[in-house]
C-alpha cells in the first residue's frame, strides 16, 4: 500500500513546521488553531504537541476527531492539506514522541500537556491563485520575497 504522505509533503512540513489545524467544536462550528510543532511522524501520520491547544484537544476528545491540517510555504505559495482522524495521547506514546521532539528538533518539551497524532486519510496540494496567470514558481517566489522585503540567502 502506498504511503499517504509522500516525499514532497514531508519536505514542506519539515521546512515549514507551522500547520493550521481545523477541528470541529461540539456545536458544529469550526475551530482553527496554528500549531508550530507540526511534524511528520511516519508515512501515514502527522503529529503536533499540545502546548496551548485547549480548544483543539477538547474538540478531539469530545468525540469528533476529524481534523484538517494545512501547511503552506508562504514564499512559494504552495503547500498541502491533510485530512484525517486525530487522537490525543499520553502514556508511553507521549513519552516516545516527546523524546523524538527533544532529540530531533531540540524542543523544550516541559510545557507539553499531550501529543496529538493525526492519521492522514486524504492529502491534496494547495496552490495559490497567484499561479492562475501562468506565472512560474520562481516568479511567484520572487514576488513574495519582494512583497516581504526579503532576499534569497543561498
């Protein structure tokens, strides 16, 4: 079976780290929350840490675990949307994930309340309408750099 999260998706998530997680509140309204700890756990799962995520975690634990995670490169204006079911973890899985964040990312995990694993069931690309005029990725990238007053360093 083919992995849901391919190499380019992994590259974008690893490069950006900031994912926007949409969950569903008990009253059916959306909750959107940025997660600066978004990472690829394996070929089928994303993970993020609950540092200050009371709404997201409450929604998942309230019985509606469906979420969408969007990760976008703001300079290239491309990224991915990941849909799936989230699960809040403590215990052994919690310890394993915290060790990974501390070792692989050098993260301070002292404020982490829980970890959330998202089993990705669907993944799709996100591409800005800025490309609709036929602009190349290099052109879009340069426009973004100019807009933010940035320069390429490499």
